[in-house]
C-alpha cells in the first residue's frame, strides 16, 4: 500500500466502478448512541481500531447486539424500499398505458329476478340502462366477464380502492356470479373541465393521452351523479335527450335489500349496491391484473427494470502504476470514479489526485524534492 519512492510517502490508488458511495459517518447511521469512533458499519460507518469491545462484559454484548439489530433493520428497510420502488414503477407504467380504460362491477343480484331465479343480462334493468343510455357517447364496453368471486379474488381486486370489505360485502359478492366490464373511454364532453387530449409541454416527453385518474372521475360522475347531455351531430340517430329518472343518480336508483330468511339462522337484513367502480387509477390497475390477466399479458406486458449493478471498487498499490495505466486504458468506459488517497483508512484518507496523470506529476515533484533535499543536506555536511 506504500509508495516505492520514500517510506514517508504512503499513497494508495483507488477507483470506483459506481458513481456514488456512502461517506463514512453518514447521518443515517442507526448507531448514534455509540461514539463517532465506534460506529457499527452501516451506511459507510466503521468500527475504529481505537474502539475495543469488552468481550465478556455487559457493555460489549449490548453493543454487539445493538449493532446486529441496527444492521438487520437497515437491511430490511433497504429491501422494503426496493420492493416499494418496483411496485411504484409497475403502477406508474400501467396507469400510463391504461389512461383511457377503466372497469365496472355489477353485483350478482342484478342478474336475479324478484323470485330469485337467474335472468339474462338483457332482462336486467341496471345492465340495460348502463349500456343503452348512460354509456352513450361516453364509454364503449370492450369486454364482459361473468365470474364467481372468492374472498381472495375480492381482496386482490379491491387493493388500493379504500373500499371497506365487510362480511356482508363478501357475502353479497359471492352469492352468485358478478359481471365485470372492461370499458374504453370516449373523448369527454366539451363541457368537461379536464382538457383532452393531453398536450405535452415537450415533444421528447411521453405524456398519457388522457390525464391519469380522469377516466375514473368521468365514470364516477356518470354513476354517482348523472351523465353529460347528448351531443347531436349530423347523421346521429339519437333521442333528443337522455331518459329522465325520478331518482337522479344511477347508484341510488338500483339498490338491493336482502330480507332475512326466518329459516336461516343468523340471517340479517342487508343492503347491496348494484355497481362498484374503481375510484382512481391505482385501484383500476389491480382490477385489470386480477380479472383480465390475459389481456394484460398480451397488450400491456410489464418487465421489471433490471437492478443496478452492485457497487464495487478495486485497490492498487501505488507502485503498480504501469499495470493500473493498462487497466484504465482497456476498461475506460467502465471506470466512473478514480482517486488517489494517502492511506487505506476511509475516515482519515485524503484524496490527493483525481487522475493518473495528476498523480504521476505529484510523484515526480516528490522525487525532485527528495533528491534536492538530499543534495542540499550532503552539501551542507561537506
């Protein structure tokens, strides 16, 4: 690790493959209770040689336990952060790609008549009203799936929906087959306050065609308030106005009240809505991944970004300048950081050069200084 020029000149060459490294003594270290010279190795902290653990004492054991727990917590926190980053990256891409699509769920009772017998969707008033009236000029039904839900499917589908999943809701969703629609939004009504399509500020920037969450808000407005008025253009065969209802919003018009069966123990009165829609884009992604997996795999495949290369560095002794120069020349594209340090002690090491050329110049100056010093001393002694 020492320079061959003179024993007092201790130089070490180090270069990094990665751009960033943790500096020793980071403020993120979890071992603040220890002295600055006795950190536990997290985030670049080291245990100084001046700090000696008491091998058999309580203080030594407590310190070792504290360091071990701190390291385990740091590792767990790092893993959690990596998982969350991957999850957010997936959601971000899916929300971008599905910005004009959304979903709608119809409860099982919609497809059962007053006597409890199954009925075709064309004879179910809530379904007919949606596809023939409310969705006109607003949404196209691209796909319909009738599926028997389970408790696990329900939990996966309602992830990030803020929808309270109670026992009554689970019972209402599993007492028969639900219908789930995949919807493609049409351009919103001219009076809709959100601009469509989105105008990107920069041509090089990828922007969604529709503002994220806008298609969900538009659908919620139709279901829980009222649809926009119809636009009559040339050749459009449309009624002059939408059908008027005594109860304004669709969700309030269609509600099912389950009356308790006296022959069934613990059966109680329950009220179920006819419909549920994802409240925002994050919830919609989970609906699509749970209910429409084949569509997602075929048209919206997602591949995780490969993790960054691990941080690593190489150390060379200062007298191996020739070998180091060859390594730098052959792998220049891989070297992102290079430095020459006085010693092999990260907290105390001082960088004296940032390139091989600078280091060689300084070594040359040291040689001149040493030769001159010895010559002057020799002449003085004579």
